[in-house]
C-alpha cells in the first residue's frame, strides 16, 4: 500500500472528517452562552489566568526553558519511544512541575505532522532525573511536530515545540473548511466563531444516530479537550473548557479559545465514551472582529 494510502487509512481510523448532513431533528445547537452560574473559560488546560499563555509552540526554547529530545528520528509505522526533558535556566532537567486545581497533569504533549495530519495526544511519564518517556508510533513518513505544554514549579507555563522525523517520501494533505466530523457511529459538530486576538467561545457537540450523547466521561478534569493549530506554521493554542465535571456529561462541551491571529485553524476535539478516547478534527477560518 502506498504512503498516501496508508496515512489516509490511518486518518480515517483516527478521525473521518466529512461534510455530513445532520439528521432532521438531530442534535440541538447549544445556547449562545455558558450554563448559568458557570464560566466556560474555567482554569482547565490553560495553566494561568490568560489563555495567551498556552499559545505558540513555534520555538524549542522560551523564557529560559528549552525542550531537549533524546532522539528525534523514528521509523514510519513502527512503535518507538519519545524521550525528552524540559531544561531549565540552570541547564538542568526540570523535575518539579505544578498541576492546576482542575487538571492533575502538569505537562501535556501532542504530536502532529507538519501538514496538520495524524494528531496524537501522548501520555508521558517522568523518571526521577526529569526525563519524560512515552510510546510513539508515527504512522507515515514526514516531518512531525511535538508540542510540550508544561508548568515548571519555579517558572512560567511554557509551550515548547520540536520537530521529529520519519524518513521517506510523502504527499501532504490539504484540509478544506469543515465544522462536522464522523467517527464510527458518532457525529460531531463545532459551533461558534474564532475571532483573532479575543477570547472566543465554541461548542463541540457529540451525537449518535442524530441523538445527543450524554455519556461523555471525564478526562483530566473535563468532558473534553480542544487544541487549535494555526494552518501554515502550527502555532499552538490550548482551549479552556467548561462546565466543570459533574455538571453535565454532554452532548455539548463549551470551550474558550484565544487564537493569536487571523487565518485558518485545525481544531482537534477529544472526548471519551465507554472508556475509549476519540479525536474529531475540524478546519475553521477566523472571523473578522
């Protein structure tokens, strides 16, 4: 099977993005604002009070911290291991990280190919010496980008990025604008506009056979995760999510996201049902303020 076909099969298995038509009387669009008494911004995913603190990932070194990867090369389609450390201003690997009250994980890591295909959220663990490890399989050749969103106890939250390499020829994908996706028997829709430079509210709605899903399971303190990557350079933005776990388990999850500039963004929404994590992909251009 050719490279493009293999990655296509992978992408379809991960998220089948399609312009699906919604069934008549299907999912109900959520209200224009968050539920009464709740702040959709919350404090989840963004380690700090300003959503801009979780934006960028274009550099491997920020604010005196840098991302060091032991070996950035992988064999396409073969399971390997990603090993990295966050090096502090003192030149030593950081071993103390601080979680937020609603997010027990003080470090998040994701990988995506440079054409914004093949998004993966990783689950690394840290050795006592500050080395983080996680299994990683890059499904096809290309240059991939690893992002690490970390909160060192002694410093600011930083988003660091570094390239990974899987040797071999590849054909990059292009993604037309899409606010709908299908994953198996799930149907997904993204509502709300991205307005550059301001906090924008968006809603990811999960349905099955035209009926809203209300069995979303919590993951790291919320019913869903949302990451936005700017088309062209993959500038990274993690969205704050709400309402808090325990309020409602779907079908809609509200997010507040602050994208840094005008353009088109790839949005990756992750949700869990019946102990299985799913990833939906959307491609959304910004709206003028």
